[in-house]
């Protein structure tokens, strides 16, 4: 498998990996590569992706009636930092 | 077990269940959060005594949201999370009179098959505490197997109910996809996730399914299919039932004692009038089970858990910017095992990789499901040993291998998740004092066949309500 | 112009629904922060999306008005990225199967009518609203999950004026449909413009920049024009255009760089597994399409062809739907279409402005204005009287009653008028002499005298005629 920057991959999905974790991940990618090879053995030309276990279309749509809303207290109850009824984060973009 | 429990006083049976779970905790380590049951016992006043689970103590896997009661999915990132709403099945259970006594341990976010990967630590097997419970619904499995509760809720994305059920000598049911609403259930991989249950007896499992099943408008994948009174309809006379034996699995199992137990069961079923024949699936498709599962589940999981960022809920770590908060929170909040899986999932979703990895896996999934439908055509169920060994010791439980035993014998139950077909594990005996079991898969919404044949097996093995004696 | 400007526009519109795209929490503006959400909008663990029927209906209406082909099998996808205003860490959108594709919008240009092709219209959900201050960022999730449609044009516009006409056209259209509030200033309609230049229309497209979040139609035009200046200057100097995201700075009257586009961001789109494809009932789609309200372009055409209005007047009316609806209602009571249009556009609008009333607070009834116009045309009251009467009609009074109360009814009885004319002539012999001497303005003076004697009620045309006749007899 080509060289992969695992730290960068991790940072893109908002976490870090230490050196050991990166090394372990390298091994897992080797297994992934072998798994991909197992899949390559299977001819899937003219096969559609299967996204759902049951694909028959549904007809249900929700009626546009408001019937479930949280109080502000409930909405913010789990947030680590709240200011003036808002969820607070220090700064959104790096300056 | 439910019927015998019902002969006892409601308060007494619920308190005893809670008591047992607490006593066993230092041995089994199965519980994340114990419930205060007083409020629920009072709430029973509003419920008819003939409600199907009236005053029956139950356990929920800790990925089932319970309003006002901490729900962590055994992940550090949700260690302080107090849901603001009940999962659909919690509403159903309460309406049926069930009393929740505890939230049980699981592999973090459902990702794993050993239950070693829980924030609260490994869960022990009640038959031999040096062995694993299996996972990811390990806590729920051992609380039924140890006799604390007759019913426990689990979820099953690969085999997370059916494998631990087999390791713990109990019934593990994963019904048809869409049979039980997933609303309020913390996901792993949405297209593979199923809600199901553990029980010590087939009748109890059937009763519980009737309570849990049914259309829920909040889950767009939930089914309109009518819900039967499965327990009442159980018919253990299986004369004429057509059973397909899953040869690929038998061939991949090395332990002849497990094979012997299975063959003996097949003979018994034949004696009861069932037609038992052998089928096999294409080998290259069987070898693809694990890769397809690994790729699809990790991809869906990485997206599903993008909401865990410490902003609106969960354990937030400090940082000078929004990005830093997210990165610190998620680095500390997820185990290294989970983070590595997310990276793999994310990688397979990159535009330049999707065709080769993610979409390829989805295409192979279709071929596998078509193959399953082909071999099951004309049969009521597909039957195989649930696992190739008894519950392993801690050190033996290895997650990823490319051996045939691992690819086929240890992972065939994922077929039920790919296809959405209902599937159930049933105990069939013991090997060196450790339980072993079989797994059956039926056609969509034919859970009744699983219960019918399961009841017949139970009658033959005498393992109904068989529970482990835990030395607390 | 040295270069051809190539413009494509993406518009996001909040749909006018009572609840969110995927949750039953209310959609509301100006409510207390974080009080219009439920667990779904906050992206709590275990939540699942559930598609809003009304949002689909409104999207179908918009797609139909845009002449798009409707995909009756509704599917959704996930667009994955991390941001504090995006609760789930992905947005549910329709990347692979938009509800509408391949339509067009017609605009008026200096060269005549022009079709701007629509690539696609799809449904998605809005993000939370963030407020930045020195201490950090405050997040209000009320907006999170609000239904949106995104309308993507082809790069068919060639000037700032065309771009503005396109946005204006879409804005009025969506407003007429009742699909959206389309308030650009408040963000219920948001506009991103892609611009590139090229030497001639035979050249391939140049490198484009994207100007984000234009908050008014005039700014769309200004932004395009200033971006033309900027890009052409760079090209003139032999420079290269960088692919970047810019914003329009109103104070500087120029576009300013926000960030570079480092390749395209990989959003890792994949189908949303929690929403099984939804098969819309074809009969339902047809019924929505058949009951589509009249659109501004159609209405303008009707005004011109059926009512014979001047194109300018038709435009003015159509651009203000409430005013136009009033006019339409008035036309039920009078066939004096142009005169009605004049009174609606000029007098009614002026009176509303003066009284600082919105159309919604208007007390003038369309049937009363129609009656007033009919009375003018029939010569029952003079134009001057009509303005006086209108002051009361504007407050909701019946013009007939006003005329009666004020004793204003125009005198058109020939016998009575003739007697009055005779009397005036008798009193003004000098005027008769002047007339005989060829001084025509004497007639005007005499008419004035009759009007005075009749307290303004004499029919001026008839008075004029009678005076001329009588003068000749003397």
C-alpha cells in the first residue's frame, strides 16, 4: 500500500494518533489491503451497491406538525459550556 | 422464566434482580449504571397487571437512550451524557410493565466482539470468569446467563447478540431489520444495526419480541409488517420443517466435539420430523464476509459518530479553538481501537477510494445476500454452529485474522446483518463446562420459525432456563 | 468589454414549513435561542431523520416552476465535515439524486428574453447560527435542521445585470409559490455567485472565484461588476486568477478573499442509510403541479395581453405580489384596467408610504378602488374630486357614500347645466365680446365660472360643450 499519512487522516476526522497507534494502524491497513484483494476476486460488474437491507421504497412522509420540542434547559443541559442561552466555544477559526 | 417469576411479588422480584446484579458486579463487571427502581415500581400503578412484562426486571445495553439516566455506550466520550429522550423501545418496555434495573456494559460504541473494549473494562463470563463474555452486548448477555434478569436488550451489527448468547448458553435473538425501531439506540453502523434481545427461554424471547416489535414513524426503516403474538403461536412440532445445514461453516470448524454436538442435534431434529439437508454458499463470497463487514461498518461508524465532538453534549476537553476542542475531546474520548477504525472508515469513503473500497464492499454485499437467498430458497432456516469454540480466554480473543476459521466459522452470522434476515442463537450443550450453541437464520419476518425450531431444540436439550451459578 | 463574464449561481432558500426537515421541532424566527430544537436537531446520539412531507411538497412546487424534471424516488445522502454549527458532523442532502434536474428560468435582458438553465434543485438541512464576539462563539441551534432547497444554475449568465435579473426572478417566483420568505437580508435566501472571465465565448471557461453570501440583489450585480474589474485587471497584467472563495465588502465596494480552495474538499458523500428511498405518489405530484399558483412571468404576460397594460406597469405590479394581488382583486370589479393600474401603482402606493402602512395593513378595499375608477371614467366625478374621495376610500370607505356625503356628485343633467350656463353668460357680457373677437381663452374663464357656481359639480366636458354652443347662438 502506498505511503499514508495516518496522522493527517486522523486529524481530518478530528482526533490524534500517537506514534504507536500510527504503527498499529499501518498493520491494520495491511490487513485492509488483503481484504480488498479478497473483494477484488469477486466480479461485481453490473452489480448495484446495496445500501439498505431491504430496498423496497417506502411511501411514508412525516406530516408538517410541530409536536416535539425541548425546553432551552433540556437543550443545553448536556453542553459543557453555556453562555446567555447559547452553546459556547472559544473561537471557531484559528487566527 | 418470566412465568415463574410472575408468581413472586413484584417488588420482591425486581429488588432481587437488582440485588443479584449488584452482588455479581465485582465478579462479572457487567453493569455501567444501576437504576433506582422505586419510581418505576410506583409507575406500575398506571399499568394493567396483565401487561406482558408487568413487573418483570430487565436490563438495557448501555447504547439504549434512557431519559434522565446516564447512557454512555461504554465510551469515555459519553461518560456524562444524560439523554433528553427515551428510545422507542424504552417507551414500549415501560408500557408493557417492564422494570429496568441496569444499563449494561458493551464494547465501546458497539465496536468489537469481546466486550474487552468497554470504558468500564472487560466483562466476565459467568460460566468461567477467566473467559470473555463475548460482545458487543456482553453485559446484557451475562446478566441473563447469571439469572439476574429473564430479558436483556442488546444490539447486533455483526453478531453482537448471537455470539455472546452462544458463549453464555442463552437465547440471543436478532430479529428482521426494521422489526424493532432503532430510534434512540446509539448506532454503530446504521445499515447493519439491529435491536434484539437475550432470554433464558425461547418462550420469553418470543414474548419480548411481541412487546418490542412494530412500526415507529421516527425510524424510516421501521417495518409496517404486522406483529404476531409469537409466544402464543409457538409450535414445537417441527414435522415437515425444512432445515438447510450450512456446510461452509461445518468445514471451517476444527473442534470435532462442536461438530459432534451439531450432528447430534441434526439427528434429533430429523427424528422430530424435520427435513435436514445440506447447502453451501460460494466460497469466495464466504471469504468476503469479513472484508465487507469491516469496510461497511467502519465507514458508516465514522460518519455516525461525527456528532461526538464535545460541543453539545459529552465529555469536552479544553482547547483554544473549536478545532482543538474537537480534537482533544475525540482523542481522549475514544479508545485507540475505535479511533483506528474510524480512520479506516474515513479512508474508504474518500472519493478516490470509494469505488475500490466502500462501494465495492456494498456491491459484494448484494452478491452475498443474493447468494444467501438462493441457498435458503425452499428452506425454512439455515442452521450452523454459532461459533467454532467456546468463549475464549482473555488472551485468545483475537479480533482480526484472515484464516478460514476466522473468516467463515467465526463470522458467518454477519449474513443476518447484511441481509436483514432474522437470526437466533440457541444453546445446545456444554464443552468442558462451557456452553455451546447453534445459530438459525430464517426468511424476513419469519421469526416464528426461529421460535418453533428453537422450542423444539429446547425440549430436546433440556437447557430451558439453564443459568450459570455465580459465586459472588 | 474586453472579456466575457461567465456566471453561475447557487441559491439556498429556507422552505416555509412549520417543522424542520428531519424533525418535528418547530421552525421559528426570533425565538429565544435553543428553544426550537429537539434531540434530532442537536444531533444527539441515537436520533434518526424523518422526512417532512411539506418540505417535499414545496420542493416539488419550486422544481416544477423551474421546469425541472422531478425524480419521484426521493433519496438522501450524507455530506461529511466537522464544524461547530453542524450538529451531526454531516449534513443530510441530495447529492446523487436531486429531486429536480434540468430546468430553466427566463429573464429579460437588454437583448430580449433569455433562458438561464437550471442544473438541479435539491433538498437539504440548514446549519446552526453562530455569533462571534471577542470571547468566542455562541451557537444557537434553532436554525439547525430548517429545510432548504439549493438551486444550482448553469454558468449561463454573462453580466451583473443578468445575474441580478436571475436572482430577482427566482426570488419573486419562490415568493409567489409560497415556498420561501426569500428575505435575503435575513438569510432565508442566500446567494453564492461563481465568476470567471474569458476572452471570447469560444474560449474554455477561465478559473472561477466564488463570492459567498450576497445579501441583496443589488449587491449581486455590484459584486459581479467589481469582480469583473478585479479579474480583468489581473488578466490584463498577465496574471492568473486564483481559485478562491471571496465575499463582497459593501464599504470597500469590492470583493475580498476569504479562503483559498485547496483542490476541492472531499465531503465523502455516501447514501444516507437511515432513509430508505421514498416513492412519491405520482398522483400527489400531479395534484401539486396542477394547483401551482400563477407565477410572476405568467401574471405579467396576462397583464400585458389581457389587460393591455404597459410593460413597465405590469412589471411594477408583479414585483410586489401583495400589490399585484390587490390589483387582480380590483380588476374583478372594473374593466378600466390601465386606469386601475395607474391608481394602484401611484395613488395607493403613495398613500401607503405616507401612512407608513404595509400592504398587510392596507384598509382600502379593491372593490372600492374599482368603483372609484368606474365613477371617474363615467364622468360622475372629476379627477380632482376623485383624489379627495380616495383619501376616504384609502381608509376603507365606500366611494359612493363619500361622494354622497360630500355632495360631490357631478352635475350631468343637461337642462340644469344649461340654465347655469345661461346665467353665467348673462353675468359676463365682456367674455362674450372677447370670444367674438377671437379670444378663445374666454371659454376657459366661463367654464371656470360655471364650475364655481356649481361648487365643482358640473361635468366639465359637458359644460364646455354647452358654453361653446350658447356663445355661437349669441
